[in-house]
C-alpha cells in the first residue's frame, strides 16, 4: 500500500473529544500527527462526516500545562473494530484536520516530534 502521509505521526494516547450537532464522543488517539488523528469510537461515523475536534496535548515536562487544541476535521476512514469481551460495537476512524490554526498545528507537530517518546512510537511518512 502506498503511504500518502507527509507528516510525522506518533502512537500516542491523547484525550480527544469529537462532536457534531447530534453527538459528543470522548476517546483517545491511537496515533496522531499535525494533520490528523486515528482513534477508536463506539459510534459509526460515516465517511466525510464533518466534526469538531478537541485534543488535549500534554505540555513539555517542566514547561507548560496541557494545551487544548480546537479544530475541525473530516472522517476519511472508518472501519469496524473487532474487540473481545465487549458487547458494544467499536469503530476505528481516521480524521483529517481541515481547519487547524498554524499555531495549534505547530503545537501538535512539536509534541509528536518531541523527545518524550520512545523512538519506536514515531513513524515518518513520506
């Protein structure tokens, strides 16, 4: 499969809230980059659904508190997730950030590229 991502992404669990006029979903990322996120939800979100996204990005260790990033996104991939020991349906979804400020995009990019991760958690896509 051809990799189309151009941003560094990391397998980091960051609290995440997704919303539209009909629902709110609280979850966490499976992986994240400055251009999008991959997560698991208990609601089937159709492809191309436009959603509001709030990420809680941890600050640097001794520097600053958690930063709340608000942006808009669109669901670009959705697939059922098969989980054992649950009677509730789960879905893996990929979200592309369609509206994110340059400042917030840099905060996410800096976090993804920061040294507070195991190198095995960083994936560079070209």
